[in-house]
């Protein structure tokens, strides 16, 4: 489960709000320190997204697209995917000139990473 050059994020994700880039960068740094997997269990007939990093309403999620097996990428891999989203999905807010980001990036193993607004 490594990020391939052919994988490109979808920007923006169509069903949510953007996050502040500053706090997503902090979340990426945090996930790189975790020596564990970022887990998301399967749920019947629904995509399950687990919030694995969140600060100041800016979140990184690992989402399980399978309803049969666990999504269990390393937190470092989730950080790599979040960084790719950050690199490709940037905007400037109309209020306060905040640098924002929002997007999703899928893996072939039945999971994806979402970066955007979060309740935390």
C-alpha cells in the first residue's frame, strides 16, 4: 500500500467543506509519528470513515469502501495520501485569505483518504 504516481486526488470532494491547510500539515506530521495502523472497520452497505487526525475543524479520515474486510493502512501511508491531497487540492478562502484544502484519494485495496472539514 504505497502511493503510486498514477494516483491523483479528486479535488474537491463533492459532499463536504474544506479544511485549513495549516492544521492538515500538523495532522500529517502527527500521523507520521504513529507506529501503528489507522483502522476503519467494515460496515454493511455503507462507506465507513474514521477520523484519524483532527484539529481546529480540519480532519484527515481513513475510509473503508468494503463492507467485508477491515481497512488497515499504516498511519504513515495515510499521511502520504493526505500530503498528496494537500499538494494537489489547494484554494484560498474568501474570508481571511486562509489557505484551504479538500479532497479524496483512493487506494486499490478498498479504502481511501479524505481531507476536509471535521467536527473536533
